[in-house]
């Protein structure tokens, strides 16, 4: 019974988030219909710097987390090589994900 309140809180927060995303999608749909009724079409999105921007942002967050989590290795009683333990995954995963996004941007870039 003690876990009922946190569970309901998580469900409520997720419902609000997904409800808002569904509302945004519905508004996008209505906008597309309104444009179609007037004989207009939605302007095409030009593939540009989206991957690069997200890649740089995620890489920066991962790098900051890696720097922030590194001192935890000195406090642990176990000996990890270079003081890199499993807690470093919290920084390395976004770091390498961001590096991957930057690489995708440059490897798929059209001249």
C-alpha cells in the first residue's frame, strides 16, 4: 500500500507527457488539413544541421557526466583499472551516442 502513491505519481506524470505529445501531433494534423484545404502544402524540411546540433549537445552532456562521475572511482574500495567502474556508463553512453551522431552527420553529408 505504501508504493501506491509513487506508482500513481509516475503514471500521472507519464500520462501528462504522452497526452501533451498526442496533443502536439493532433495540432500538427489539423494544421496540415487546414493547409490542404487552402491548396497549400507544408514546406519541406531541408536536412541540415539537426544531427550535428544534437550530436554536439549530447556529446557535451556525456563529457560533463563523465568528468563528474570520474571521482567516484577514487572513493570505491575496489580497484578498477584507471578508476573507471560501472558508474561511468552514465557518462560514456551519451558521450559515444553524441560522437556517433556527429559521425553520421559528416559521413552522410552531401556535397
